C-alpha cells in the first residue's frame, strides 16, 4: 500500500515585499492588482472566493520569487485564471479580458 506524503502549504512571508522582492516591487503594486481583481469580480460576476484565492496564490508566489513589473503582471493574471478555473462554474478566458 502506498503512503501519500502529507503536503504542507507554503506560508506567506508577511515581509516578502522587503525580504524577497528585489526588482522594484512595492506594496502598492499588490494593492493595485487586488483592486483590479475586485473590478473584474464585479464586471464578470465572479465569486468572492475567486478573488480571495487569486490573491492568496499571488502572495504565495511573491513570497518565493522576486518579480520584474512584467513578470508580476503575468503572475497576477495567471493566479486569477487559476483561481477562476478552481472556483468558477464558467472560468474566465483570455477573450474575456
């Protein structure tokens, strides 16, 4: 019988903006992106949990890897698409955006 290893979810480092990010990232970037997520929630009638999941995925990623502005935008969109695929009955498409 195979034993499944218990996977621990990586925790978000509260100070990642200052300890991990090295390419000019500021907390204002995150605030602006979360605001964009919330705007899309209203525009596309997304579940509140979709925005929460996308923000959680983004924070976990930013806790591990420093991002340039372009990589931050790409990671943010990727987090939103992933959250929508998990949480929504009808996920977002690139045509939606």
